[in-house]
């Protein structure tokens, strides 16, 4: 947890993610990233020069055959940290998988889930939403945009949403997925299994496997890709002004 916290603090300070008086709503999916993020922020809260409030929000997508007590351990985890935990019930599973029968549901699901999260954040008077995206998520998002959309784009460490007046922050952005997974396991955190039928079959899952395959032959490839993304001075791309006199 020490390494996780160190890199989290570095990201917070480098990208100016937290200010005095902030109320930060952590998007708590129940996966390893969001659980570790909540723990890291709760530890940072104890000695941060900026005083801030924490809440946790889970968006229940309405998956079928999910146990009634699924969130009991998550609730205990939040209670032990003295952090309020909110569960927002939705019928997104029905809308996306049964009503619309989306062939590639991940993008729509992400947008609708994020909308529900931001709306609840506004409801509890939070001004920031913290998401658990890690180092590998950044690389995979870049590859998704590059290969499937034909553009060079990626999410930012912080981004302001003017429609809701919410600022989205990603404090785990410098942390490796392997370290997060190991920390969650070592500390016996209540990580939930993902009930989504698209888990491990999505385009993002393919990008994850592709990255792992590349790193088998080029072990340092992941670090090089990450460095290329976060260091603008390394960009060397075509420009519409290159051939103008």
C-alpha cells in the first residue's frame, strides 16, 4: 500500500487533483481498482494539507441473479473507513442488453453509468468524482482510440464537466495494475466479481491481452507506451502546418 499511496500522492500533486474543501465521490464499482483507490484516498485524507470529504457511490446496473447481500462486505469496508456509501439502483442491464440488444454495449454502458454516477455526485453535493483508472487503462484506451476510431486520444488525469459542474479525477493513473491487484489481495479487500456478460470479451479486454502479448517479446514496451502518452515533448506527428511556407 505504501507504493500505491506514494504514486497516488504524486499524481494528485502533479495534476492538482484535490483542493481544500473538496467533496470527492469515489466511483466504487467493487473491483480492485476502485477499492484500492478508496483506501488510498482515505489514508491520504489523514495528512493531506488540503482538507476534503469522501463519499463512495456504486451504480447498480440491475444484473440478474445477483445475490441480495452482494454489497454487505463493501458496506463494512466503507463503514470501517467512516465513509458514506451510496448505492444507485438502475435498469441499465435491461435497457442495454434486453431492450436495445446492443452488439457492442460497452461504450453506451460506460456513458450511461458515468451519467448516473455524476448525477448522484451532484445530488450529495460532491464537486469531484474520482475514478480508479490505472496505468494500463490509459494504454488500453489509447490503443482503442488508435485502432478502432482512427484517432490519437486518451482520457486526462483531470477533466471538468461543465454540464454538471463536476471535475473528474484519476488518482491511480501512475499505478500499475499488477501492484493494485497484489495490494487488494494482500490486504484481503472485499473485491467483487464482475457480473457483466461482456467481461473478458470486450474490445478493451482484447487490448489488454494484446498489450500482454507484446510485453512477452518486449518486456519494457508497456513503460515506453505509457511514457510516450504522458510526455507531450515526445510527440512527433504530422501537422497541417508542416508544409506551409
